[in-house]
C-alpha cells in the first residue's frame, strides 16, 4: 500500500479547510441530497462528501457507509486531492497503491473508486465527492463529466458558506475594534454603517461612504434625505416585513436582523443584510437607530442558483425513479416533466439516420401539429445546427430569444419560426442517435441559467444511458432467445417476495410464465417443481442467500403437456444495498442427459455383475505402471492367492521368465494397434505350480486421460487336457485307419482297372464314388497327421533363404487344372518381385496351395483370384484375394482353428476338412511368419501371409 503524500501547501490547505467551519458538524440535508442522487445515478452502494483533515478523512455526508471517518493513511481521497482531475480506480486489486489497503482487503471491500476534488474559493483542494463500489467497474467520459458537475454543485455550497463566514467574521472584527479606529475601520469596511431617526423615512443622520457601492447613491444624497430617501429604496414587497421587524425589536429592546432588497440607482435590485438596534439619543431625538448593512447580492444569487440546482436535481430524481416500466413510458414521462419545468410548448426526442430526422417521442401542448413518427429532412430542422461542428460546445444550443439571435436570418427560422429553442445531441455507444429538443413560440425574458442547462445536460445523459441500456437489452434478448436454456436474474427481497427481474423468453417453456409475468411474481414457478425436490431447492436458495455461495441444483419441473423433466440451474448471488439477494444464472434442460446418466449407472451395475460373476478372469491394469486397478474372483481363484495378496504382486511374480519375448511382442502389438493377443502362456500359482492361460486385451483411456488395459485371462487347463486327449485320439484313429484305407484304395483301383473283369455301368459308377471318398478320407488322414506333426514340432522344416518367385510359379502351375475345373482364373504378376525369404519351399507351397484352393473353391464361376506380392524393407506380404462371399464376422474368431468351418452342417455344398487354414497358420508360424484375414475392398475375402524379408548381397 502506498501512503498518500502530503501536499506542498498542506498548512495553507488545512487552514482553508478549518475556515469553512464544516468539520465535525452535524449532517446537512443539502449535502445529503447530492450524495443520495450520486449514489442512485451511478448505481453504487457508497457515495461520500469527504474532507481530508490532519491524520484522518472525515465525512460531511455519507451514504452507504456506517462510519464518520477513517485514517488518512488509508484514504483514497488523500490521493485524489493531489490532482485537479478526478481520480478513477477501476479495480483497486490491480492498483499497486491500493491492492493491500485495509479498506480493500477488509470492510468495506473497495474495488471501484471515483473521486472529484472539492475546492475552496481560494482554490485549495480540501476533499472530494466520491463514489465507491465493491465490484470493479468503469466510467464513461460522460459519467466522469456528470461526477464533475455534481462535485461543482458541492463546491458551490462550500464556497457560499465561505463567503458568508468571511462576511460574518469581518463584521465581528469591526465591532470589536477600538472606538479610536472606528472612522478608519468604517471607511474600509465592505458594509455600510448608519445612524438614523426612527421615522417613516428612515432619515439618515449618518451613513458611511460604502453605501454608494450598494445603492449607487453617495452618502451625502441620503443624509437628511437630501436627494434620496433610503426607505424609498426598499423593495415594496419587503418594506412591510422590514418595518415590522424593526418595530418589534425596538418594542422589545432587542436587535433586529433582516434581509431585503433595495433598488440600485441603475435600476437593478440588490440584496442586503441588515443588523441594527435602537439606542438612546438626545433630547431632540430620544430614540435613534444604529446598524450595519452588507451587500449580500452575490450570496443570494448563489443560494438562488443552488436552489434552482436543487430543484433541477430533485426533478431529475423524479424522472429517473419514476414508476414507469416501459421505455416509451419512461421517455414520455421525462419529456412531459421537462416541458413543464422549462415552460415550453414542445419537447421532442428524435432519431437521425443519414439526413432524415424522425420524431420518435414527443410531448406537446394541446393542438400541436406534430406526431410521433413524422419525418423531415435534417436540413429543414433546427437540429442541423447541432451537427455543423465537431466540438461538444457545438453539439448543444440554448437560444432564449431567437428574434434577437444570429439565427433570425437563417432560412430555418423563416420556415419554422420559434421564440426560444434548446437542442442537445444524444449519443449511444459513441455514435449520434438523435437530439433532445425543446421549443416555445414565445421568447424568454432571460437567458437560460446554469441550473436549466445542467438539467438539460443531465437529462440528455440519462436518456442516452436509457436508450443504450435498451439497445443492450434488445441485443441480449436476441442472443438469449437463441440459447437452449433460460438466462435469468432471480431476486429475493428481505420480506420474502421473489421475482425474476430479467428472464429470456424460454422461461415460458420451463415455468409457464412470460418474462413480464415472471418479473411481477416468481411464486408460480415454484408450483411447477416436483414435490419431492421442492424443499431441497428452497433450502439451497436459502443457503446461497446467507453465504453468497454459488448456487447449483438439479431438479424436476413439470413441462406443459410433457410431464416432469430434469433441469439444472446455476447462479451467482450478490447482495444489494436494500438487503435483497440477486442471482444471475442459467437453467437448461438435462432430461435426456439425466436419463442417459441413470441408464449408464444401470449399465455399469449390470457390467459390474458380469465382471464379478464372469467364469473368465478379467483384470484392469494401469498401462504406465502395470498396477492392478480391479480384478474379478475368476482370475484369483486358480492362483491360490487372496485378492489382497494378488494385487500386491508384480507382473513377473506370476509370469515365468521364458515368456518374456511373447510378452514383449504382445506389448508392441498393444502399443501399435491398441489390442493384443490372443496368445497362450502360463501363470505361477502361490504354491509354485503352473497352469496355462489364454490372454487377450485392449487399451482404453479413462476420463482423466490415464491409459488402462482391459484383459481377459482364461484358465485353459481343462481345454489343454481335452486338446491332448483329442490329439491322442486323432493320432490313434489316423494311424489305425491309414493301413486298411491303403488296402481299400488299392483294391478299388484294381477293380476299376478291370482286374476283376468288366463291370456293369452302375457298378462302375459306384466304384468311382467309393474311390473318390477313399481319396478324400486319405487326404483327411494326411492333414491330421500333418497337423499333429506341426503342433508337436515334429514336422521337419528345412529353412533356407531363397527367392519367392519360383515358389509362387509352382503354386500357380499346380492349381491350373483345379482352377479350370471351377472356371476361376488365377491372376498373378507378369514378373514377381525379386525378394527372398528364409522358408521351407515345399511347406510354403503347401500353405499357399491351401489359401489359393480355398479362394478358387469359394469364387463364383467366371471370376478371378488375385495373387499379389507386396514387399517392404523388412517384410514380404503374399495376398490371395477372391470375389466370393467373404467370411461372416461371427466366424472370424474361429477361422484358423482346427476343424472350423463356416458351414458345418451335413448338407454343406463345398467339401473340406476344416484343417487347411490351421495347417497353413502352423507352417507360417514355424517359419517366423503370420497368416491373417481382412475383407477385400469391393467384396470377397483377402487372406495374406507375412514373412520376414531377407536381403541377399
């Protein structure tokens, strides 16, 4: 906090303040009227007339603050008196001088301050007229000017007191002077001393020379009524009052004190203040009158002007705080009141667009020829004079007597003759809106005085603000009408009355009230709230009002014809100066959102049940740390651990080290694709034994951005046992069947070849069918044996680095007849890419033959099967693409399983063992490759083999 510096002229300034006599006095209505007006005009909670005295600031007038003084070191006003210009602090928290001021960080929590310095008649700045708010804000240039005008009114009151005080002080000094210096003092006194007879003419025996300054007559003309009688100079309206005051004082042997007017020799009237008393005379004149007369014309004129100022401000107060609610009502009331005050025939608030002058609002004497809405060319109106220059002075015009002014010769006067005219420009947001005009058919006797000009200027500013606020409200209404919810203000008064001062049109959809109805009474809105929610809403409003905490609530409201819907409300409260609470807020319909939330909760509950009761183990892990976040009982049951023990284990506590490579591969796949698996490995139980599991999972992201892994961990111990039993069964069956099947095939061949003689055609057909079925059964047995060898790792693999092109050519050539049989062409490349891979040639041919034969088998006649090779830096992809029906989504997970067939019915049209793809997958795995499937673009299936590429130098 910066302590305000002491002015260089502090001693003289303090002396000037003391001489005003204002310090430590009682509250005065004349100052209080101004601070009340300032408080309402600027809509601030605090307005003060502050006097900076010694080590304190003392408040001569105080509105909105419960103390009479504060220390000078904390005073904003002590800073303000350091400059001629008003001090404006828009946000004290942002100003280093005041940010940690006790009056800012504590009561009254000053944020905004505007203070205009007050000057004595000698120019000393003794204090301020200041405005204080608890919220940051700004003042426009017009508002700063208005503050300066109000400060000037306070100055006028102070300076009038100074003048009176000086006069009284001078008089008292003169009376206390010694008799020896009386003549010298009298001659230098600003007032007039006299001695006269107690008669009807106030015959002067003696009167000091200063009388010529007051009356214009030299003393000699008045002594003995030589050329003028003082009694004849007294205003006729005041003569009886003066005579009565003197007679009463003489009768009671007391002094008199009167103020009255006398006629100056130049014909003007002067105000004088007279103090006198009856004293014993001589034998000839037993009673004479002695007294002192002071010219108080200036003071009376000042007081008269202040009274006019006061009357004008009271009138403005009536306009500003009228009961009118609509814009038209407020403006028409203002024009009518102003027309009566100025005693004119016509009052107009116009709008000017381009060169068109439109009468928007008007108040006129009966019989006026004008009406609202009429339009004229701007050049045909008196308002053209307001826009002929650029300065502020040229944007107002006061003509008391047009006949005697320069405008008499203007064409406008000939077309629209007037006796008197007032015009002032009205601006909105820095742009000209129109004019405020007053006119009378008769000229005025006197010029417009300062009070009338102040009234017009303040009225024009108020109208500008009113129109600007209306424009802002129209914009706000248009904007809020586009919002899906309700923008509103809710006010609760100290007596419990509630209203919506402002609400967007959507309030009718929510509460069945129009904005106008809601502004009158908000009670019907609460009747729409669900009975189960009403008490909670009322309690939350009460709490927010008491604590001024942000209000938010979710509750149900009955919509017309729809029923109850969920809505959410948010609002920020503030305490107003009258003790009421005003909330600024927003309501919006969240019914679908709330239903979705409730549905989500139900779904989460269902999923939780599935999670908890799933027979397959499910785990949720943090991706970054691997820590278990959640897991179900099915995962824990085979391990022998308790839940608490299991979640405390590290990943490698349950995973054997020999699976590290598989785990790294799964992690790489997860990072690349967002998924991993399925793959199989083993878990270590608490007792050290192992059991097989099948894992697969996916990467997910939580609402907080954290990545997690969902994993399915299936205990496949029983399945492994079944697979082993099945493999043993297949091995036994295949070996036991192969020997008799070979004999059957040989015998059928001999019979078919004629070894038993010629057979009838019907028998020959049966032999052919039996031979085909025997060949198919032999192929099945061979596939079973191959599968057994591959799974057991007993099939020999002769891996060598060799070019792929010859292998691909062999495959295409070997299937040429098969493709012709099915009327499906194999589409290969004219020249295969020159790439090499480390493979077992015959086994790769076997895998590709399986893929190509399947593609041919499932392709419609007349279509083609494409064989495409795509090489990258590290891999080679061999793609087999057909135009058949593709693979059903439901079957894809089982596509490479043994004996898996999309059509497993007894009536399927296309023959097969269901082992070809499984064998191809095992062959490719043992060569370090992969087999996969994807839907072909445009329909059909696209199987592919990916092999590691080998570069040969």
